[in-house]
């Protein structure tokens, strides 16, 4: 750091000293810690998709992480020029930067999804956690998937949301939205009839049954509006073609296939509550071959950067096992950063004091040797004349 900027009394110097200050570090880290602690309880109440959407993937949380990174970098620059005494300090701060970068990469480039398999089923597709609208018109070769955030911007009458399918004149229109509905089905003379009644949404997002009113429009045709439940795909007539609309998670494809061979669960004695459950799966990887392995509650599967956690299951014949599938591309940076932080702390609090004591002992021994030699020479006049 140049002495000119360090001693600058103007706005630039004051801004840099504030950015590099320990006070800012404490405020930002305490704030992030409090937010993460609150987010843990928020996730317990509302679920993982909600906490990702409302906390971790927001612009203000990204700003806090970026501010902490700038604070750490400014603290390092403030110590320039560096010497060997700064080894531990630099290692710890570089480690913090790597942890931050790795966390941001995993947060925005990672994968959070689910995979549900019944015994004997094979799949290479996972369902992402964020909602989307989908439209498909096979006769026209038209398909489109659109990510939506209805919790923040729901469609309403007079305020419809329109999603144009690229390369066509087809538009998917969301005309209304209900965050939670009660579904009633009845058989009438005209056939089955389903009634959706809006209700106050439960606190836990996983228990909500949302619905959206969708319509497909084109230059010369328009379908009838239809209510589509969350997770549902519905067919609609569109200008002589049979189209389909959906309100469900988008899917992603894995580079390997997963087969559920067996599922086993054990209940607590005298109850039907599951004490443990596990899945035996086979991985068929075109690049790394096939193998069988066990995925249990405390025994996840790691393969090619993907992590499979045993999440839950659905009773039935056959049984359905549900996995949480995650991929964190920034995890190696987090591991390296954590190692550097630990090494830097060890250096600053243990190695550096030991080196200082050792250097002091050596200096004291050298000083004692010189003093003894001087006393010996003072006691021997001949050595002084020599």
C-alpha cells in the first residue's frame, strides 16, 4: 500500500481505511452470521427452495459477501510491503477469499434438485427446486420453459404475465395465481369435475398446493384458460393442435444413470415412524463403468461432483425413494480455503511465537557468547595487546 494513500486525509484515504478496518470486518461477519442463523430457522419453516430464493440468492446477500471479500483484500493490501512475518496473516486471509469465492460459485453455479425412483426404475434426470411454466405444441415443434417467481410477482386479472416462446408466435399467458388451493373432485353427468378453492397457505411451503391459470395464445388461435396445479401437466386444445401446459420444476440431465435396486426402512419398535431408511442403487456411467452402492441417511453417495442424500420415501408397492441431489462446483476452493485459514491460524498463534522465542534465544545466546568473549579478553592483557 502506498504511504500516500495510507496517510491521505481525503475521501479516498478515509474510504480505504474504513474498508480495511477491523471494525467493518466484525460488523459484516456478525451480520452474515446472524442472517445465516435466522435462515436456518426460516428453512425449517418454509423449506429449502424458499430460503434459497428469499435469502441466499438475493442481491443484498451477495452484496454482503462481496463487501466481506473487499474488506479482507483491503486488509491484505494495507499490510504491504509484506515480509516473512506476514505468512500466517496472508494465508488466513487468502483462505477466507477462497472460501467466499467457492461459496458464491456453488451458490450460483451449483445444483439443488430431487430425484424420485420406485424400485426397479432407472433415470438420469433430476427435478430442480425452482418452479417453472412449460408449454409444448408437438404439431408445431414448439416448446418453452420459463422460470417464475410468483411469490414476488404473481399474475392477476389485468396484470397478466406473458412468456413468448423463442422462434415462434406462441405465447404462454399466466392470468391468475393462487398460492394455496383446496381441490375437490366430483363425478357429474358431464363427467369428472374438479373444483379449486383458494385457502390461506400453510406456513411450511412444502405443504402448499399452488395453482396458476394458464392460456396458450398464437397469431390465429387461442386456447381456453385452464387452472394447473403445482407439479401438474395438462393438455389443452390450441387451433386444431393438442398442446400441453405445465406448472412444475424444470428438469436437468445427469451424465450417468441411476437405478433403484432395493429400498429398506426400519421403524421404531411399537410404531410406524421410520427410524432409518436406505437405498441400494446401481450407477451406470458411460465413462467410469457401473457399480452398486448404498445410500443411507448418514451415508451419501459422491460421484463425479454430485452428492446423493437419502431424503425421504413414499410407502407403497413398489416403494418410492426420494433423493436430494446436489452439486457444488466451488467445493474444492472451499476445502483449499479452509485448509489455508487453519494453517494461517496455526502459524500466527503457534509457529510464529515459537520462531520468535527461538530467534530470541539464539540472539541471547549470541549476546552471551560475545559478552563472555569480551570478559575473557578483558581479563587477559596479552590478548588485548594481540
